[in-house]
C-alpha cells in the first residue's frame, strides 16, 4: 500500500506528523514536521518509509475527521517562508488524443507556429530523454515563496487587481535540499496551482504576472515511486451546487516530459540547490474550467480529488482588499 504523510496541528497548536497506508493512519513519534522527518532520513542515509518504520507507531488517527475539522496542514512548510520556493512548468501534459490531433493539425495548417505550439511540440519530441541524456527544457515560471502557499481547506485569495482567479488541478513535486546541495524528492502532493488566466490570455508575455498568485496543496504527501497514471476530477461548487466538473489526468504516462527532465531543468541552477531549502514544483495540467468559458466568482469552492490520494484539496475563492502602494524616496 502507498505510504502517505500528513502534517497535523491540534486545536492547542501542537504539531505532529501522520503516516497513512490504506485506511489506517497513526502519529509518527518524535517528529513535528515532515521537513524534520526528511532531514532525519537524509542524515541517516535511509528513505522516508524506513524512517517512518524506525520511529514506531503512535496513536491512531482518523484523517478524514481531522480534514473535516481543518486540522490538517499543507504537507510541507518551513519556519521561514523565504526558504520555500514555489515554481512550475507548463505545456507538459498530452491531454486527450483528440486534443493532440487538433493541435498537430493546427500546427501544420499555419505558416508560423506560435511559441506555445513550438514549445509543446518540442516537449513531445524531446521531453523524455534516454537515461543519461538531457531533454528539451520546458516552460518555467515562478509563483513566489512560502507566504504564497495555503493549506488544503484554506481560501485562495486573488489580489484586488486580478482579472481572474482560476483553478489548475495538478501534481506538485515536493523537494528538500541536503547539506551537500543534493535535491531530494520527498513526495508528490495534489495541488491547485491557481492562476489569472484572463491576464495570461491578454498577452502571453504577461504569463509571469499571471502566475504570481497563491497555490494550495492537498494534505497528503505521496511517498515513493510516483504512479505512471493518476486520474482525478476537478470541480467548482457554487452555493452548494456543482457548476462545472471534468476529469483530469496526470502522472508521467500522461505527460510529454518525464519528472526527471523537469527536475533537471529546475535544479540545474545553483540558486535552487541551497542547503535546507524546500521547493514545491507544479508539473502542469491539461484541464481548466477557463477553457470552457467558466468565470469563477468569489465564494465558489474549487475541489480537486485524485486516487491514490484519499483526501481532496478544497479551497474557496476570495478577493483581497485593494492595497495602495507608494514608493518613497530616501
């Protein structure tokens, strides 16, 4: 059974780590954060599953009840949010066969391909290189530091100036950098990458602006070798009624890039290998309500589910109050 790790905070503020397999879950004695558990495993030269087993079995936990009570946190954090980097890659997923065929026919029909189309096709050709080879680099973007990361039940708040606040159902790779600069993937989390698609559509060069938004993680960190195929559903709930729902696919079997290739092109930069830092890297999606003309409204709830995760990431949409910023000369 797949090992999942969760972070819990009691009503009194006491933190703990939970290990879950199947329907059973228990406290991992001796650890208050997944980051601390990961650093311990690195220091001991063992994997996370072995570190959990060596820690023993604490009290049983009903994770569904704890999720409903909003006691489960994002499965990674850092006491100093500046040491968490949120980044991602786009144009990485194949989508449906019909969608791929449509893209190829459109690409063949135009004299000059768009930059997006060129990048997608280059990823199809070179995104899964042979072992030891370097593949095509993907689109890459920056979302912010740990202050932009919200929990599985928390609101996703778009800035007052945002043109849109839209969901992106994805997988996120969670990483920690060892003392010698080695990146370690500690697991995968279900994620809502959350972007401003209206701003991006206006001008593709505004993609960087559209991605400077919050993001949410589901409560479970999936440990070990990632599944090739992950299938889930993304929906928007308004006033208790589902107004939009679609399946989404992820995992390497549904992607034009391998995880290893995406990881190489992120961690090849020295500044992303700073000892002790945490990285949350979003792997992209092919499913958006925006593509179907849906306009999310404040208080709508985004819900994303996918096996083998057993709990959703479920976030209401909010808009921040306007902030007046004036630069002063010193």
